[in-house]
C-alpha cells in the first residue's frame, strides 16, 4: 500500500518535471489578409425609372440586419423564409449535430475531474474439505456468502496539459458545428429568397414571351396574307415562321426552370413537390432595398460563418498538436479504493471489515519506433493545412463580396439601359400606331413595333430580377446578420 504522502510526493515531482519540459509548438490562428476594401466601389449605383430602378447606396458603417429578407417588404417572402426555418430538415440535422458536439465537449471537460464508482456484490462460495480449516467445523464442505461494498476513486492529474488540449479540441469542434448551423440558416434563407425571386422573374418572362408569340403569329398570318396578293416573297413567310418557332422554343425551357424552382422552393420550406403549392408572387410586389451594408474586411472575417468555422478549425488543429505532443510525455494516475467485506449484511460495516488501497502510477513510452513523434508531425502538418485553408477561405469571402458589389453596379447599369430601350420601343410603337390610324404605315409595321417593344420589356424584366437576386446575394456574402437575429441558433434548438 502506498501512503497518501507518497502519492503527494509523486505528484509534486511530476509537476516539477513538467516545468522543465518545452512547450508544444505555437499554433495561433494566422492573420487575415490586410485588405481594407473590395476594390473600386462607388457610393451608389445608377438609377432608372420604375419600382426596381431606385439607386442603391453602399454604407460602410451599416450593420447587416438579422432578418435581411424583410427589407424586400414582401409578406409572401417572409412567410416562406419563416416556414423554411421551422420545417427544413437540414436545419434540424445541423442543430442536432451541434447538440451532439456540445455534449461531447461537456463529456471531455468532465474527464479532468476525479471519477468515483461504487459497487455492491454478494458472492456465494463453497469451500472444500482441505481448504480453510477454520471455516470447516463439521468435517463437511462449507458454503457461505461474502458481502462486499466498494468505492473506487480514480484521478489523472493533468500535469502536462493533455486533457486541456483534448478539451480545447472538442470545444473547437463544437464551435465549428455552431458556425455550420449558422451557415445552414444563411444558405437556407438565401436560397429561398433566390428561388422565390427567380420564380417570379420566370413567370414575368413567360408572360412576356407569350405576348411576343401572339404578336409573331399575327405577323406570320399577315405575311401569308400579303404573299397571297404577291406583296411578300415566300422567303419572308419562312423567315417570319422561323422567328416564331425560335420564340416558341424558349417556352419549354422557361417552364422547366419554373417547375424546378417551385420544386426546389418546396424542398427548402420542408414540403414535398406534390404538397400544397408554394405561394407565388411577382416582382412588382417587391421593394428594392436602397441602403446596403458593406462590412469592412476586418469585420467580414468574423461575420461570415465559413470564415469563422475555418478559424475554429485552425484552433482545433492547434489543440490536436498539443495532444500529440503531450502524448509523448509521462502520464500519471492515482486510484484510491476502499471496501468493506463481511460474511453477512449485519457485519458489513462492523469492526475489522474495512480494507483500502491507494495506487499511484507513472507511465511513459520509452520506445515505439517513432510512432508518437510521427503522429505529432502529422498533427503539425494538419495544422499547417488548416491555416492555409483559413487564409484561402478569407480570400474567397472577400472575392464573393467584391463580386456581389460589382454585380449590383452592373445590374443597375443594365436596367437603366433596358428601361431606356423599352421607352424608345414604346415611343416607336405609339408613333407607329398613330401612323397606322391615318394609313401611313402597314399593319405589318405595327406588329413589328409591338414585337420590338415586348422584347424590350422582356429584357427589362430580366434586368429587374437580376437586381433583386444580386441584392439578396450581397446579404448572403456579408454573413446574413446571424449575430443580430432575434432567435439565434446558438441554442442549437
């Protein structure tokens, strides 16, 4: 038996030995790129007439709202997002994974404390004639029962920090999963907004295309009629029919995209494709946000969930380096055992029934053919990989924001030109209709002017949709404001 004083002395010696051991390699999170902006960003975009033509201002000091989709002022869009956040199974899966990671952290943290276990047993034993003569009083085999109550306490002093590093690694894993939950929320809300906006755009494009087809059919009929009177060549008829067929050919692709968008939207909000259809809305019911945040790169690295998760991954890899390093150092454990044993329950805690043992163990690996050393080198290489991945993730985040800002600028320019083209086509159509009333132009000229106008309207609708979709993409690129959301997913529920 080892006395308590011996155990204390062993721990003190181990602690002193630890003070002489070198620290594991430093594994800090690498510094982010020193960028201060996203290239040339104008203070505002161009403007154009119409509900989607307002100029958008870029505000550097503006925070990203937690429910950014409400800035579109669409009750239908708000309802879709709320339904998706409640019913999408990916969210539930991410939240469950977060709870699992946190429980693993709590379990690992508890391993740094002493562990106590108790047991009680009853054994029925039979002693032969030649065994234990004092028990054998009548010259026959003796049967008796042994009652044992036992308490074991085990403790592993974290002399070199191995348990601390393991706890840090599981804490970083929980942080990674937490940011994965935020990324799931961000991806979900952004995809719902993008799918809903794309569906609204496709509906408008289908309507405009159908109007163009109606006009082209009228043009074809008119061309055939004029050919009957030798006023049009056969080639004119074929050219007009080819134009009609080309336009008709675009409808199936638009219908296919709309169906796929509706199915994707149903999946995002947690419905099957054959469930009740998702509410539809058009672009004219939306409000274009005119004040847009532009987070500085120094804030972006903590706002984007993917960058924050990459930083937590670096912390986890650094902790694993510490684990691999301290695995090469001695390990210590202390076990205390106390028990009471008697032939009957009434004597279980009586005089002379107690026994106890205290054990202190120090162990280390003297030779393993470099196994532990190579594991440490592998952990260091994994840390280098995580650090490089983090820097790449930061650069990708900066690129995504820069691309979103450039898209908004060019979208505004494209819409301004599309509106100008539509206005010109509308003016030409009105003038042609006026001339037709006085017999100055043919019916064919009117239909051609109307077709030009409808085509310009289709281009304008596409330009408007791009502004809405890319505005949502900017909020996604900036992290979605998860830190400002009222019901933050930090609870994992």
